[in-house]
């Protein structure tokens, strides 16, 4: 069972991506904890069909777990594993869902959306 929110929970991993990010791990942790902390560098641009995530769990500087950004899938949990690599970060996001798992096109859509938010929008604020 995956560790979600500090306890084992029967959820399925449906998507994950691991990429290097330019900032040090502590800056990545801060951005994931408070995406609106620097209004000039706003990256969490949510769609009308999305809601702001809440922090389910955080362990500085290596772990952040968000609640769902999709109101129609309140069971979704997004886990961020943050690994310091010199002066940069290796960031893995993983999407967990309860049953019933949505169709493959829906999972692909969720995966692409997270990839856009994290590996495009968030990445872009660090140059």
C-alpha cells in the first residue's frame, strides 16, 4: 500500500513522472507548499473545473502530498518526492486514485494536466 498522508491507504498509482528541476530542493518544497507565495511567479494556474489543493502531509524538504485538484475525483492524491541533486532537484510526482479507476483517456488527461502544472508551469518560473 502506498504511503498517503502518513499512513498506508489502499490506493492505486495511476501515473508518475520524474524530472530534474532547476532550483534547490528547499525552493521546490516551498513552492509546492505555498504555490501563491510569490504573486509575480504564479504557476498554479487552475482551470475552472479544478480546485486548489490542500496540503495533506509535508516533510521538509523531501515530501509534499496534495489533496485532489479535481472536485469530481476528491479521492485523488498527488505525492511529490523531492530529492536534492547538487544545487538542483529531482522531482517525482505520483497520482494515486481509489477504485473505480477512470478510463484510460481520463487517466491520460489527468496525467497530462499534472505534467503541465509541474513540468511546464512550475519549471518555467525558475528559468
